[in-house]
């Protein structure tokens, strides 16, 4: 089963959004959740358990839930407002040598928006376009993942073309992944050995 990122997602009753991230357990190589950005404003991103994915192809992902059920799933990104107190000068008085005159400094409370990502403990969010680094440098970008549908374990990472391979994707066994971060996946292979891995034609529609 291929889990494509930035592709159309359909609920049981209608188109409902696009896939933006996948959530993986880096210890067990298990895909646990798909993040779906809702089509309807305000375009919230929701955590969808892998069990809710009915069918996944390079161009489309079908969910078992309805749009109403999707709207009730946990938010992936939530905006919280953090209270910050900052000093503000009493502008009726001049400052001297760049310093404010105490006690004419009035504290002002402001609320700064901060995005909080709800990622399950010890798991990792991976997005399409994340860097892929060989042991000797950059080789491409994450395009999608190949998943064993019987157990949800990742078998291969599909890397979108680096400049070495032209218009093809490179299939990288998960055993050759050293470790991953949200924006970068690190391989155990060097560029030369990455170039020897099997390639597959790009067959999905372009967005």
C-alpha cells in the first residue's frame, strides 16, 4: 500500500481534503496516523489513525469515515495564545541616553500565537518534501512511503528524484534509514550506493 503525501483524500461520502503528513513510530517503523487537511475552511488538519484508511493509491486516499466523523478527530495543529508581559515607555516623558525613566515604564500584556503540534509520544511527523541525506550529503526529498497493509509497518521510503536520477523515484528499504527528524531523513548509504537502488517511474498526477 502506498501512502502518498499532498494527494487528494476522500471520505466515505465526499472529497474531504489532502494528505499533509504521516506519523510514524521510528522504533518499530510503524505508520500510525495520516494527517488530513480538511477541504472546508478553516482547513483544519486532523490526525487520522491508519485503521481509518480504506484504500490508498498514488493519486487518492479513501477513508472509511464520513466528513462529519473526520471533523471530530483530534487536531494535528492547534493555535494557543501565550501571555507575554513587555515593558512600554510612558511616551509623555523623554528618555535619557536610550534608557526609560523608572517608574514611568508601564508593563503591557500581549498574547502571542503559537502553533502546537499534537504528535503522539515518541513518534515522528514526516511531510512530503522533507530532505533525504546520504552519509555524504543531500540526495533528494521524501515523496511517499510504502506500507505493509497487514501490519502497518513501513517497508520502503520513496524518494523524489535527486539530480542524479532524472524523472524517477528511488525506492529505499527502511532498513537503510539510519534515523529521521521532522525535516530530514538520514540514510546509512552514501550517494553512490543510493544511485544503485531500484528506481520507479513517476506515475502520479502532478499538482
